[in-house]
C-alpha cells in the first residue's frame, strides 16, 4: 500500500488536538484561504438565489427552479475541468495553484459586483459558472495539500477542521447573503462590496501558505477533458477501496444536494417561513456537518477510522426519514419570521432532524476523505481527487434531475426527503456488503467504545506500510476485532477453522476474508491453503496476523507457541521478502463474556453469561518493538508476548 509523502513541515509527534493546527503556518493560512473561498461562493450563490426567488420576477426562471438551475450551473465546470485541474495540481507547486485560483476569484467577483448592482440575471448566471470553475480548480489542491503537510495521525483531525471550516463558511456566507440582499434599496450593492472584499482577503491569506513542492513535475498535461476524465476514473479504479470511497463520498453529495437545493422552497412552501427561516435551516445544517466533522477525531483515536462511516450512514437515513414524518402534515399558515417559527414546538423536531442528519453526514464523509488521501499514490493524488470531484458533480446533477422529476410528478418536498432517506439505507447496505472493511471496522468501533474501554499502547510499532506479521496471545472470540480496531490498516487474520461455526462472529470473519486453518493431521488441504494464502498477503505488502497458540486459551494462561510462524517467514524469504514480526498482547480479556471462562459439561466455553463483567470494563492491547525475521523463534516470541502481558 502506498502511503503519503511527508515533507519537512510534518512533525514527528502529532499535535495535542486538531485545533492546535490553527496555530501552525503549514495549516492556518491554507485553512483561512479555503474558508474565505467557501464563504464567498455561498454568499454569492445564496444572495442570488434569494434575489430571484423573493425579489425579481424573471419569467424564464421561476422561483421553484432557480435553486436547481443555479446548482446545476455551478456543478457543470466540475465535469468539464476537474481532469485538467487534477493534472495542474500534481504538476505544479501547490502554493502556485492556490494563488492562481485566488487571483481568478477576484476577477469573477468584480464582474459579479456589476451584475448585482444592475440586477443583471444573465451576467450573474455566468458568474455562477465561473465560480464553479474557481471551485473546480481549488478542490484537488485543497485535498492534495493536506497529506503533504500532515502526518497520518493528523489526517482525520485536519480533514475534520477543513470540513468544519468549510461548512461554517457556508453557513456564514448563506446567512450574510440572505441578510444583505434583503436590505431594501442598498442590499444588492452591499452583496457586491462584500463579495469583492472576501476575494481580496482570501488572496492575502494565500500569500502566506508555505511552498508545497509538485508531486509529479514531469507530468505532460493532457488538455482533452474527456479522455483525461476517463483516464482519471480508470486510475482511481486501480485501488478498489479508494474508488469505492470516491463513490461513497459522491453519494453523500447526492444526498446533501437534495436537501440544500430544496431549503428555500421547503422553508417557504412546507414550513411557511420567510427567507430568514430558509437561512436558519442552513445554519442548523452547516453547524450539524461542522460538529460531525470535528467529532471524527474524538471518535477515532487519532487514526483514519472508517468504522465511523456506517454510523454516519445510519444517522443520515434515520433522520431523513423522520424529517418526513415531522414535516409532511404541518398546518397551513401565513409566512412567519424566525421568532414565530421558533415559538411553535412542532418545528423543533424538524430542526432536530435536520441538525442530526447533517451531523451524521459529517461523521460519514471525513473518514472517507482521509482514507482516499492516505491510500492514494502521492504522484497521482490530485488526479484521484479530481476523479472524486467529477463523480461528485455527476451524482449532484443526477440528484437535481431526480429531485426535479419527483417534484414535477407531484411529490411533495417531504416525500422527496423520505425517498432519499430510504435510498440512502439501500445504497449504504450495498456498499458495506461490497466493502466489508467498513462494516467490520464499525463492529470493532462499537465493541471498543460501548462494550469495552479499550486502550492501546505502542500503536506506533504497527508498520504504516509494507508487509509484516503480527503475533498475539489468543484470549477470546473478539481478539481479531480488537486488533483490527487498533490498526489504521486492514489486517488479514489466520484463525482456527472452528471459529467460523460461531454465530454472528463466524459470519463477520467470513466477510473479513479471514484465512481458516486446521491441524495438518485433521485437514491437510485447509492447512496448506492457509499457508499459501498467508504468503500471498505478504507478497501484496499487507499485514498478516496469527495467533501462534493455535486456539483460544481455556485457563487464561499463555500457551506454547506453535512453529507455523517459521514456515510463514521461510516462504516470505523464498519470495524475496524480509518481513518483520510485531509481538502484541491483549490484556484483561480473560474473564469477559467472550473468553472461555465458564465451565459447562466439563468443558470451558464462552458467551454463555451476558454482561459477565458488566459494560465498559477496561481491556488493552500492548504492542512491542518489531523483531527482524532472522531473529524470530517461537520461544523468543512467546517470551516477548509474556513480557508485554506483564507490563
């Protein structure tokens, strides 16, 4: 697996928390540059949308369609120019790209200012397209810059900060746009002045971004957007987990676009609120996504934790479906302001659902962005992110078309939200079956947060890239799940074939493509197949985990280690690999529900007394220094694991 490159800006120790990044030059100027850009985009778009929805009567642009048309025009450049943008970002210094994009923004906003002052709708529609071009150029450089200056354990926090900043900027931009444009007589002029001012501040911030060298300076630009778009998508497909994460993020944008595009109409026609109520909905939505994004680092123990993705997906569906029930039968009334809207408790559930739906979307998206950055090749990273932007654009256009078709067919806006929530549940279920890593990490995340209090020491000894063998004591039926939770990378486990007969856990281990092994005398074919598969895992540069005791302990004591590890290392050496071995020890698991502490019919069995030690009992994983293959013996490894248990 290819890991991110890190330049001299990346520290060896992670920051105390994600907010500390705002005090560092490698992050702060970049953060404020993208913050100003996102605020300006949304101030401009929302002011324009409110203008054509509430203030102007434009015969060829009815209010119900204005949001969709503006959204589609903004997205079109992502389809046309993302491929070129990705190439430029890989070829040029990132700082050069930042400054170029900000110069372009100043020019666009100068034209838009004239459009607002003269209330010229065609000019403003043209500026929507140009601001889409600005965002198209900015997207790849924004996400390719982060893994170049942050280390792996900072990526989730850094992405969380960017996501939070983006949505706070969206929130402020939308609120400011809605408020400024609504001021009688001078509203349009105010919007014009603020748009130009924000562009200038963003350019000033970009001046302080440190140099981030080109990752592929020799790249020859292919200016044909169609052939290059196809090439980018093929490039992304070479790494299935990355490509499926791109699809997952694109689905989130499909989902979010349905809600964002309908807010003005939803506020006016369903909730009977004025433009300030539409702004309030955007406030709630933006705060929700920002909080969800920030919670990712708290929930993930400073690693890229894709187990949060199913948690986010469940929340997105639950609250989208409940939003239908909260909003579909509201009584008719006159247009009301924010005060009147707040005073009616029937609206609180609508606001709660919107906020939690957005929080869930934040939790869903941040780990996937971080995973794409971490597992993409550095030389191709911006082009992979360009492929992501192309897919996002396609999904958002599909979202606009489908939402428009449903509304034209007579569906109400709450019904559109309901169908979107149901579709999200179906898509999520399909994706998690397709990429079981998400589901397995979710199970690991739930167990280590709600069943056990799980502490890992020495996680830095788990190799960040390349093949390695992890060896651990075998105490319970959930040992593999706990080890999985401690590693930012997928682990392939070799486990006793009998464990696959365990209800639920057996299904999960099959889903994880765990390698079954049986004693040679009992089943020679399974025994040989296990070693062949283990050798393939190491050849592919992945992590392999074995439990050298051979079975789960029946008395809580560390059993003798079997010599299978030597056969694995011997085969690796024959394949030209020098693979290190990392000893691990699971502590305090003996006596828990999943350990074989109960005696039934003279046999030690597990999982017969639920809540045997209650909930949240402390367990741990101790990780030791890697041992070179040449120094490995079963007895020596057992001694190291025993020492970790005694720590």
